[in-house]
C-alpha cells in the first residue's frame, strides 16, 4: 500500500507544494495524491513530469486519484 | 445526420481541453489578452488601461457610490464578462465546482489590502504589463515590487502557510458572485438614480476622466466573456506565473504572461501607442518608492490569497466562494482607498497612501506568520 496524500479541498498552490515535498522526501518510489479540481490535477501532472516522475490519473467521480512513480 | 455526434463532440472537447493545457495554449491566450487590451485602448478604454482588474473594480465601486471621485465611476462590463466567461467555460467543460470555507474573512482582508496597494501604484498586474508594454518606465518599479511581494509570499508558502481546506457546497453559493455581476449589468444598462430619494446617483457614471472613457458596452462584454472563457481554461494567472518560477522553477504560466507583454508591446507599436519614458505617462505618477511599495503589498496579498485579481474573478466564476470574498474585499477596498485619501493620482501619491501600505504589509505579515501548519 503506497503512501497517500489528501489534497482535496486545498486551493492552489497547496496540492503542488504537498506533492513536491513528498517528491523531495522520497527521491524515488511511489505514492498517490487525491485531488478534487482539474487545476490541481494538471499542476501536479506538470510537476511530476518536470521532476522525472511517471504519473497515472484515475478519475473517481469528480475527484482524481494520481499515482506517482519513479524507479 | 447531425454534424457532430455525441462521441465526436466528446473527442473535440477532450482535444480542446488538452490543447489549452499546453504551453502553446497559454501563450495564445496571453497574446489574445495583450492584443485585445491594446485594441480596447485604441477603441476607447483609458490609455494603458485596456483591461485593469483593480482599476475597473475601483470604477465599479465608484459607480455604486462607495467612493465619490467623479472621474473614476463606471460599471465595467469587462469585469462582468470575466466572471460569466469563466462560468460558461466551467459549465461546458464540467468544472463548475461550488466550494467555500477556506478562511473567507482572511481572503476578504487580503483583497481589501491588495486593492489599496494596487491603487497606490495605479494598476493590477495586468495593467503593470500594459503600462510596461506602452513604454511607461514607472511600471518597472511596479513589476519589481510585485515580484518582491510574491517572493515574500513564497517564503511563507515554504514555511507552511495555508488557509485550510474548502468544502463542496450548494451550486447556489457558486452562483452568488455571478448574480451580483448580473445585477451590476442591470445597473449599467438602466443607470437608475437612487440617491437622495431618487434625485441623484448612484448609479454614478463619470462624465469626464478615465471613468468616462470606454468602448461600447457590447464590445466590452464580448471581449470580457472571451477572456474569461480562455483564462478559465488555461488557469492564466500573473501572480501564479511569478510564484511558480520562484517556488518550483515552472515557467508554464510565465510563458503566458510574457506572451501578453510581447503581444501588447507589438500591438502598441503598430497602433502608435508606444511612448517610452517616466514623465507624463497616462494615469501614472513617478514616485518610485511607492510605485514599488504599493505593488509589494499587492503582490504579497495576491500570493497569500493564491491568485491575481483576474484569477480570483475566474475562480469565482467556476464556483469558488472564497475567491468571491477576495473580489468583494477588493471592491470595498477601492471605496476606502478613495474615501480615505489612500489612492494615488497622476498628481502623486495620496496623503495617507504610504501609511496604508505599511499597515497593509504588517497585516499581511501577521496573516503569513500566524496561519501556518507545522512543516516537518
């Protein structure tokens, strides 16, 4: 079970800051982020790509589960 | 057979959605705003003020009689268009998401002081870019102040500053600011005289000065709607552009802002609206310290609230009640700004403007220092 960050209800740029902190902490591996806006989904996707992480987006109703992975 | 089947419609929507998220998407939207802002000036809006969210909300405050400076009173349809353009986009792309409850009163106060700072400089970040693109050297001070203010905000963000989570709420909550905007539109069209028992304004509409300069309502509204729609899609934000470069070295939003600047510059050159210098620039003063200081305050307040004035309108259009509080704070702040001699004018800085900037900075620092979650 990978670590999960809950960024739902947080406005920009908090979801990105939380995700970046986790990326810096882990360096590699995998974790997931829950978000509830398209903006947060897009911003985290861009951050992940810039940092060399793979991202998989799983829509869940009006929310998204983002799976981040780096070997 | 219908031209577009349901399936094809979805394909088009998904294509548009991904296009607007690209670097080219945001560059095109920035350029669109730059070109049309400069054109609006040519067509009748005030010089170097094709679109200025702070100035236009200040004009709205004046039209409502929240201040009585008779040269800056008009209900600007661009602002109404921004909110509805965003609302329409949010509905079409299924992003209308009514939410509220992330420290609304703090956002109101941040909007209030953001406006006070912006009116000491005389412009929001958009107008800072428009002034720069037309050769107004004083805008360099404003832009520098904005960058410093956002930079201070980033330090707070790194130290755990956070206004907390919002909650999903009723659709009608998300509709309140659009309804206020619709009411303003009615006030503009019918311009009733409701003061002194129906004998005088409000509604006040300037007969001279910047408030009297405007393109026809329909053109303002259409361009406002288009900008609102496009900016909602691309998340265009001037404060976010600076913040993302400092915070995460991401130049996505910055490329849109740069496109706005370049497009407005080229359009101004073509239209003969470019005049380089510091002296005699339209609706501007040359006090470097407070041009800078005013925008430090505005930039910090935008950063703490998570968006520039334009972005707050677009967020409010997609249902964000906290952003709506920021907008209302700005409008009330504009009333105070002119009533209390805080706002600058081409003659110079307002009598109490510098003191208000310092008080605003202290309040923003208080908010930034005390509203933090512990960071490990």
